[in-house]
């Protein structure tokens, strides 16, 4: 059993980080740290105390105190997660990295940047832009999330086809272990096969193995030109069948390929007060191309457009300017808000399958929707098979019926993922939202190995307990 946070513990925390960086006994302020962006309120949990350290030494002292007193600690970034990963499931200490928000070094000679975990991801690229370089592995929510959370979830986004996800760019980490030791994994080295790859073990570990206090990120030259294509299709299968052709027959790697089904498109058009240009549209792709040679990029966009025309597209719109690009991205960026307007009660999923299996997935989602009388719009990253199949409660459905139905829908959905060679999360993580479903897609032996790794790092199970699996 974990021990409660007493006034004595609070006083010791205040000695470590200063009184102004401790929140205790203020329910309104504590509530802000009790949840992330999950719509389901049952995943929220109040912390006993919030601490805001400013250095690795302070984080270390907090962890040593927590181990000594057997108090759970939950690390937290900006709270923009969608799995409950930064929610204090067992109360205790909520360790916020919001004060650790400095960009420590820009090393252009090595094409690296060194940052603290509380830096807003977008701030990194805004600061780097004048130097002609960027952090390519950022997620879609880059204007609000912290880079430490991106690393913890190995966050992805719409540009993963060409650039990959966060983990590809993390070269080194300074980490405070659950027992309080400060260690450094990796560094400014592009190649390193000395021992186990501890950096990549830490990436995506969801705050269960250690707390990042310094992050070394690899940079790339910043593209200077971008063209977006919006392609409308008569059906899902025609749209998805084009995706691999762009890379095989077209012989180019787009920056990203986003998919939207008819329900997502029509609902968002209604939400925006706009009409669909082609009512026969049942699927759409948003294809982004970037580079440094405008003429070459236009040739590539023309080649992709011709390929689309040869493979059943209804219409293709091209956008080269920021205004026109914003216009064709407007629907994709507003899908989530459109469905929140219909019903705030929903379960946002980020299932992932091999891209060739997407056509088999879509009819299943329609059957699942009809069987359980729920809405399941589907949109997301077609180029890497990561789709946001969002289960939405219909307005007329009673909440008690919804609570009984949702676990059945999720179980059937996740079982289908296993059948199709997919899994239950491509970028949002497991947290405590999906942990009971892990055995549907991960074998007993693998889970047992994960538990052994967890206990090797955290023998007292005090760091972010209750996430991914129970011990």
C-alpha cells in the first residue's frame, strides 16, 4: 500500500523546490492536474500534491523522498495526452515539468538541439527556423504539447511517412530513475551500438521507467517549399488502394497522407456551415509534399495528380500558398471539434494496421457502428496505417446504455486489430485507458518481460503506477 502525502511530506517538498512550486490543499488548482484531454471523466484522479521542479537535482531529491516514504509519483507534461498517461491514477505526488522549459543549446555543427522536457514543441521549431533547420518528428498538437510528453509517448503525426515519429530524432536523454539516480543515455552520436539501446527503451515508456530532464534531438534541413493535394474519391477502397501506388509507381515519399471517410467529411462540413463540393465523395486523401526545389516539387505534385486521375479520383485540388493550403486542410483540422459538437461523450482511438488492411477495416467499422448503434467516424494517417476511429455516443442514447456498450465495441475493435496484424495504439499510448485491452494484442510472455523491465528500474513501483499494466 502507498502512503499518504502528509503535511510533513509537503514541507519536505517545499524545501526541495520552494513553496511557490508546491500546490497542496487547493482543490481548484489541483483539479487542473487531475485529467488530460480524455473526454471520459472516469479516467481522472486528483493528486494529493503538485510539485514543479526546476532541475534534475530537484527531480532526483523528490524521487528519493518518494521512495523513502513509498509515495507514488506521476510525471506530467502539458496534459494534452489521450491515454491518461499523465493522470495520477493512485494520487500521491504529481510532478509537473512545466518549469523545466529551457532550450539549452542549439548545436548547428552537429545538427542537434538540447532542450528540457517542458518546452512547447512548436517553440523549438520557431526558434530553429531562422537557422534553416527543424525537428521533423513532431506530432499534430505541436502548439500545445511539451516535448517531454512527445518522447514519453513516442508521439507521431501527419508527417510520419517521410520523417518518422519522435523517437527517430531522440539521440540522448538525461533521466532521473525512479530510485533517484541521474543517468545519461546516448548523446550527440548518430551511431552507437555500445550495449543495449537505452535511449529507445526510454522513448515511449510513458513515464513509467524514468523522468526526462534533458533531451538531445537530431535536426534536419528545413524544407523551403510545400504543396498540398486534396483528392476526393467515390469510395474508401479506391482511395486507400492509391496510397502505396504513390510510393511504388510514383517513386516518391510524400511528407504525409491523411485519410477522411464520408462521415468525417460531411459532419465537419455541416459543423463549418459549408457544402461538400462533390456530394458523391465517400473518402478523401490529403497528400502533402515538401522539398527545397520548387520546380521539382511541382513536377512531383503533377505526377501524383496524374496517378490519382488514372486510379479513380473524382477531383484533385492543389494548394501552394498558405491561404489555399489552410483552406484544403480546414476540414481535417476540425473533425475532432465537429464530433465534440455532436456529442462530447466519445472514445478517441488511434488504432493502427498495415496500410493494405485499411480497406478490410472500413467495412468492419460500418458493421460495428450499426451493430452497437454508435457513430464511428474514421480519419487519420493513411500513409502509415494509423487511424482515429472515434466511437461517438448518439445524442438519443442513454448514458447508462453507452457505458455498457463502449467496452463491447472496444473489445471487438481491438480483436479485429489483432486479426488484421495491427494493434491498439499508434501514437496516443496505453496509459490506464487501454491497459485492460493490452492482452488482446500483446502476448503473455511479452507483457511479463515488460513487467520485469519495469521492476528493474522501479523496484517499489512508485513511478506512474497503474499505467500500461498492473503489478
